[in-house]
């Protein structure tokens, strides 16, 4: 039987010659059968089960044998051999890459063949050395700046040993102070519990009780009379070889006439509170 001329669908002016003796066409879901003799559905053709696709629940597969022109990128990817990550080069070629460890970086499974790569910092051994530094950190805790932070003292006040901690822990102490050999003044001081001078005030010998340890001798009164020390205080005495008893003997003082001496007096004599005349010699009244 000769070929028949059949018009094209939606193109009445176009025709195609069909051989009526050719094998009848098959329709998916009607009479198109697979290798097992079962009728194939549209879903089975578009998303075939089994193989490396992972089954019906896997991502839709592309049946490359049904595609006339496979993209060159796909062909190049398919030609790659080995494990790693595909990377397209600037010339259009494809290559497999693996993650490489940098200084201080550990990478497990760098080619991803056995699972996702994991990246971490290497453990660093403690060298046991170092110096004091001031550091600046960013919001992620990374050190973004450093500068020396050596501990220093103040001359003649604070002494510092090993201030940069390079040879061990720094030690801080009070600096030795040379003795100037000069004192400014006699002062009273107040110390706190740490031994620091927290207050000073001018002082005199009146602030020290007289005794066997504190022996100091203030000047005698300058009222014209003769005085001698007696029991830690000044006492009025007569001059050697005679003299005059004063008209007034102040409170608490005593006028003494030594043994074998005489003193002249004229009445009246005013004796103050607690004052006296010690008479070891003789008194001679004069008019």
C-alpha cells in the first residue's frame, strides 16, 4: 500500500506522508508497555522508580536518553572522576576541589565523600612563655589589636620587678627611701590599720609626759627670781651667799634659804596658793 498524505495538526497547509503499513503508535497509559509487559503511566515515564533516583519520593529525574542535545556542562560534570566539590573554571571546564587545611585549621572529610566537611581550630600547646599585653577584641571575641602592658613603678615610691611578666609573675613593693638626715619639725601623727600616715599635727614637749625616759627641761620663768629644778619642776631659790626674799612667791613655788646662808626680807611677803619658804639657813628682817 502506498503512503498516505496526512495534514499536520493545527497546520492545515502542512502535510506529512505516512506509511499505512508501519507499526501502530502506542499511547502512554493506554497501550505503551514496559519491559515487563505492563502498561506504563505518564508518572512512570517522567519519574521512573528504582536505580539511583531513590524511589518514588525522590526528586524528579531527567531521562537523558530522551533528550537529543545534553548540555556540555552536564557532560563535563558526568566526566569527572573521584570525590570532591565540582567547580566551574573561567574557561568553562569543570574540576573537582577539596577543602584544604590552612595554618592552625583542622578539616575532617575535606572532599565530602563520607559526609559533610567539618572545620575547626587546631589545638595549640602551651609554650609556657609570654608577656603582658593589652588586647582589643571584636564582637566575635577575636583579638584585633595588642600593645605592651608593662607594669611600671614610681621612682623612690613603688618598685616593680619583672613588670612585663616575661620571666615570671610581676612583684610590686615599696621602694627603699634614703635617709635625708633632715627633719622638718616635731609632729604628732595618726596611722591607719595599714600603717599609712593619715594625719599630722604640730607637737611640743607638752605632748610627752616627763619621766625616766622622756627627760626634757623647759626654760625657767623670766620673772627676775632665781629658780632650780626640783621634782621635775622649777623652784625659786636664793642666790649663794645671801639674797632677798621676794615680796611675792607665786602659786606652787618655794623660796629656799640654803644651809649656812641667810636671806634678807621685808614684810609683808605674799605667799601664793601652795607656795612656801624652805628655811635651812637664816632670815634677817630689814626695815
